[in-house]
């Protein structure tokens, strides 16, 4: 059985998803919807997609579609996800899952009411190198310190750019801060007892760069950083009582380096397939075919915990009221 996908959105991530979907051998993209008919047509021609729309509601009426991939801007994730679920489609929704915990809860409640599969598209967690990192955590002993950063320098920070538009969920926190926040949550398995944030805001009120410093109950510390106008190393570093783990480009990793405190070192290399979305897509398709309603790798309870952490940081940055 091949899972038949419809895609909402036709930007860079949707383009990457469509390219990698073909490589899995488990699905096909049969439709795409975006606001511009010209852009929808161009996207469909590029990826050999049969149907294209400038109205996602029309696409959702297609009974031939099994699942919807939500690749629209963050602020539309709730609207598009709920609409897809109410049209009896399973949903793979890009990260960040929603703009706040309340929105995320509505999405989860709808999925449970309809009895449909819903999964957050945190692609990093499905890479072989990332899964190896999770397996190797016992080798570093008790985790004492984590550093995770994701910063890039956008060449298009114009006033019209989505990254600077607060109405479209712009800013470093939502665009790339979600990666270190999600990863640290996955490693520690709990929330910190203290969060300190520092940010540099744009004139329109979105964070150009932000740092999030965590203190955990057991005394462990984590330093997280995200930026949309400064390039950083974009790496994960985990230090424990027995050794360290270093994962370059941890958002789409192909290598993991393990070092013991005595100097012994091992490197594990996992060249990615396609752009790297293949792992996430394949996992989602397996869940759908087996009739599962959520992922064991990123269950809905984990998605809600991440959204709660994002809410706490939004309050400290000034995006949300307490």
C-alpha cells in the first residue's frame, strides 16, 4: 500500500518533502494546494503531481488523499491541521507544531475525536545519527551539560520577508529555536526548573537572536541559542560524567563523535538519503499503514511538552502574556 499525500504549501520545505517522498517507495504525492494557482501548477509540474489547487479546502474534499503534509507558515498550522483532520485525513504537521499550547491542544483533541494519525514533523529525530546519539547517551554517564545552537545568516532580511513578519510567526525562536529546544527536551526527558532568556529584537518585534539557558533539578545545565541573522556552528554537544557526544549539524545530522574522558574516540557516519526527509516520511507511512494514531519517537505528549516549553520562553521574550 502506498500512502497518498496532499501537501498544503509550496515553499522550500514542501519542495524538499516532495522530492524525498519519492525515495521512500511507501508513498506518492498526488495533490498540492497553495494560495497562488501559478505556483501550485509550477510545483505540480516539477514533482509530477496530478492535481493542484489554489484553495486547500477543495483539495481536502478529494477522497483519493490519505494524508496531508502541512508545510504552510507556522501561524496557519492549527487552521490547516484541524481542517485536514475534519476532512478525515491523517496529518504530518511541520514544526513548530503550533504557535502556542492552546492551539496545539485543539489540534490534538481534534485528532483524537476523529481517531486519526497526527504527528509533528520534527525530522531531526528520525535520522540514523540522531537515533545513534540517543542509544549512546548511557555511554556518557550522567548528563551534566548540553550546548545546542542553530543560527544562520539570511540574505533576505527585508521588511517583506516572512522571517521578520510577526503576523507569520517570524523570528529565530519559531524558525530555528525549536530545534535545540526539542533536542534538549528529548535528551533530558524533563523540563528545566529554571529558564533564563536573552534576546535581540527587530524593529517589528521578532527576535533576531535568542539564548535560552536551562537549569535542571539534578544540577545539569543547558545553553541553547538560535539566530536568523548570525551564522553559528549549529552543533550539539553533550557532556556527562563518563564522556561526551558531539553531533555537527544536529538538525540534519550525518555524523556522531563519542569521546571518553580518557581520550578514546569513535566517530559514526551515516550519509543521509536524499535531503533527509525520507526517514520521517517512511516512519509516518509505516504508522499509517499499521493504523497507529501517534508516533513512539515523537508522541503527542512530547509535542505538547515542547509547546509548553516554547510558551514559557515566549513569555520571557515578550511574545505571550503570562
